[in-house]
C-alpha cells in the first residue's frame, strides 16, 4: 500500500487509488454463516515470557491487545473475540508471540451460556397505545444494536405506533460504542426529540455489559448509573 502510494506520487497529474477489501466484521459474519473459510492460524501470547513492554501495541496500534493481571504483574493478552487476525502485532520485537495452526473447523473454544429461566427475567412495562414508550439500547460494534433497532422500529410501525429512532455509531470494527434510541408513540403523536433524554428510558436494553455500565452511556438515559 505504501509502495503504491509512493509510486503514484511520482506520476504527473491526478491519480486515483481504489483500495477494495472487506472489513473484519463482514469477514466474521461470512465465517459464521459458512460462506467463508474460518482461519486456522492464530497468534497466542505466552504470558510467562511477556514483559508487558507494550512494543506490540506500539507497532500495531491494535485495540485487541489488552492487559491481564497475573501473579507476576500485568501482562498482555489477545482479546480473541475482536481480533482481526491480521498479524500486525507480531511486528513488535517480542519473543512471547507464538503462532498456532489448528485443524480446519477448530479454534478457540466458546463458553456455553446457560439459558435464563422465565422467572429470572425482570418484569418490563408493556408499551401502551396511549403514551410514549422509550427504549435505550447501548452496546458495541458487532453486537447487533442497529439491527435490533431496525427490527423493533418496523415491528412498531406494523403494530400501528408512531416510531422515532436514532443511532449513534462508533468504530464498529474494533468494538466501539454503539447506542440506539427508539420511541414508540400513539398515532398522531410528535416526538419531542429523536434521542431518549436523560432519565427518560422506560427500557434500558443492554447488548454489552461494559458499554451499558460506562457512565457516559448509562447517564444518557437512566436517572443514575446502574450498580452492576
């Protein structure tokens, strides 16, 4: 890429460089749907060797390199769920990186999530056809915040509500913050604003724990930040 840009800089007149490549989120979606082969090569950091010098992060500027506490102090680890597997981190001068090859269809094991029983779910006020109902949906890129907002918006319209929605997107490729507001209103009602105001959320539907509990997000719709 750099070599091509340097070459074009020496060409007289206007030049155009088109860089066409799918983003990491799109690759993950295709892999989950079986339309793209899953990777069989992974990078693992040996925490016993890692000195937490930060050179890998300086070389790659990758947000998937995160700190993890150990008995010998903080070390660096790879957050596998957000890792794009572009191997830019191995450019760092560090002997703790190990490349692992797996069989096709194998890789990091996923945790089995216990399904919630009906009596474990909190009671939610059902939207009324006579007064507005505000939903505030915080999450991060890749968790389906915008998709859920779109589905609920269409469902509200089909049920006869007036619908106002507002999306705030971040760096979705690297799990940046994404927040959606949705208001269901009686027919003929005009919403005072597109975004759910402070303390106005009737339902705080969190799609990511960290994103939902961060003060800038939680104070945007709740009277006070959630305690857990």
